[in-house]
C-alpha cells in the first residue's frame, strides 16, 4: 500500500507578486488555467493508480486554502498542521508517525506539493520501482536525469551510472562549470525532493541520526487533537525540534539511501523563468495570461489578474500584474525577485504577506477600496458558514446582499436578507451573519469609522479555532 504525503509548507518568494506568504505558489494556477500546482500533484498521484487518502502537511496560515484545494477535487485526506516551520525532516516525521499508527506496513510517497510533472506514465513507472526498494527497508529518493547543466538545483551523486544505485553523496547548488562536469559525468542527478520509504524505516533512521527531531515530533504527536478537518500537535514540543532538511539530516548519513533515476519531465516551478518555460508560446515567443495587448513584443511573459496590461517594443521581460502590485523585470534575472521580497519584508509592506483577496474558514473577502476612514470589501460566505458573534468598538458596517440568503443577527433581533437588500450595523452592535442556503452568499461590506483595521473586534463566540479579526477573519 502506498500513501501519498504532500509537503505543502512553502511560500514561493521568487514568484511574487502572485505568490504571497498567505497565498503560496502551490495554491495558484501557474501552469494550468484550471488547476493549481497542488491539485495537479493530487491528480497525478491518482492517475498512477494510488487511491489511498493523502496526508498533507502544511502550516497553520494555509490550512483553509489547502482544504479548499482538496475539496474542489473531491479528495478527502488528513491535513496536518505544523505549529512552526521546522523544515522537511520534522514535517515528514509528523506524517510518518500518523501513518505508522494505522498502516505501519504502508510505504510513504513523499512529494513536494508545488512540483510539475506531465509524464504520468514515466512517473508511475519510477514509483513502482521505488516501491519495491522501500518495502525492502531502503530510503529511496528520486533523481531526475538532467538534460542541461542547472545551477538552481542540488545534485545527487550515485555510485553506479544509469540504474538504481546506492547514494554516494549529495551536492549543493553548483556553479555552472561544476554543473557541466556533473552532467557530463552521467552519474549525477537533480535532487527532486521526492522520496519513498516505510514509516518504520524513516523513523528508525531519524531517531538514530537526528534524535532531537524525533523526540520533539513524537512528544508533539502525543498531544495531538482534531480541530475541524485538521490535526494539530503541541506547539511547545514541536518548536523544540531542530530545523533541518531530510537531505542534510538523514539522507547524507544513512547507509540505506538509494537513488532511483527518473527520465521524465520535472520542474519545481521555482521562478518566473520556469513558469515561462512550461507555458505554450505564441508566434513571437510570448506567454500571455489575462487581459493583455501587445505590439512588437518578443519572448516575454505577461500576466494580468485584474486589468488591461499593454506593452510596446520590449523583449525578454516578465510583467506580472495583480490587484495591488506590479512586477517588471528581465525574464532572465528572475531569481533576483527574492531580493525585492526581502526589501518589502524589511519595510513591513503588506503586499509581501497577502493579496487583497483573503481566504477564511467561512469563505473569502477581497478589499475593493481602502481609504483613511473607510474600506469596501467583496465578501463570499460558503453554504452553512457563519461569522463569529462579535462587536466593533470604532467602526460601523453596512452590508449589501448581491446573491444568496443571509441570516443576520444584531443584538436579539434576527433578519433574513435576500439579493438587493441591505442592513446597517452601528458601532457597538453585537452581531453575526449566517449563510443558511445551499449556494455561496455574495455581499458587499462597507466599513466606516476612526479605526478600520482587523484589530477592532471583540468576539463572544468563534466557530473556527485560532482565527482573529473582524468579518474578514472569523
């Protein structure tokens, strides 16, 4: 039995402004207009004939986004929350301990949630090869056969060329000359970050080589509990785990490490250049997504998520336009986006953390307009969902129903609103909202007052663990 384990904890800084801390790249339609990267990963696993419920490990901030991705595909599974980032060795240990309790004989197929693989047949073949080795107690990693010298990936050096082999060494991202030597040697593979092993085999090696990680995660799991659809573990215990990758912590030391060559297509979609590489081009070599008009433009990536974008007489650019940020850069210098992101973080800019559209357990909201004493939001509430019973001390709100049915309670009074009806909530009114219908409730919220940030809220009942803020949050 193979159980997929998806690692979904990254944020993808090099794909800003589309990818944000609260809206990571695995949840974005980057290469397929109909599917996000994590959805493509989930479907790829199913196409390989693996129908076991997946285990997804992600951080707390992304939990509702990840749940929505799975819901849209009709896939149910276990979502485990990392209380704090502690790298892949600890994240995989969470899943291994969870699976060990019910399916100790299963093999874990560990996959980053944000990678792109189109050749399902070759991927399925290499999974089957790895499965045999994993059942024998080996710790298997997938080595991608390189088709060019790449400086953006780490490399795995195999003892034997062209076949399943013990691992000789791991190498960090090389300079171009070294990468060329690796490719010419033939027994070097790109480090894919994909693995397969049984829970017992992984946890045994983890306990041997990284006992502090093992002990911290094991103690954290002893205090686990279920919150809605999520598995939470002890933050105090988990935070004591050292932050180390499975490569550095285990695979570089274990005598049970094996590399299986993978000859198919693969990309970690780590930059705008790789997004460009994996899109179909027009006759001028351009990739165009959204409302875009070009004149005399070549070999460029232009994406608009909100408005008309035009370009004239340029080439080799990446132009990425979102509701609140615009990136223009040389496509060939796409790795430098991280520098801009770090500068935004230094200045504590909100654009690095979230989009104008924010997902919450009950649905989502999008800031349409924002001023000194007002804010306008487009709010969507899922069927059956409700806001926390709450009060605002410094702002009033006005709700206008666009579509659906809203049951609104203000104080002791309840009122049912339909499309084109509205209601006003004064400063100090205790209120809540419930969508009793079977379709999404669509409404416009206008906030006015001296304080319109999300700190202006007192909650009396919250239906969702660890959420904070006003209508936009809980």
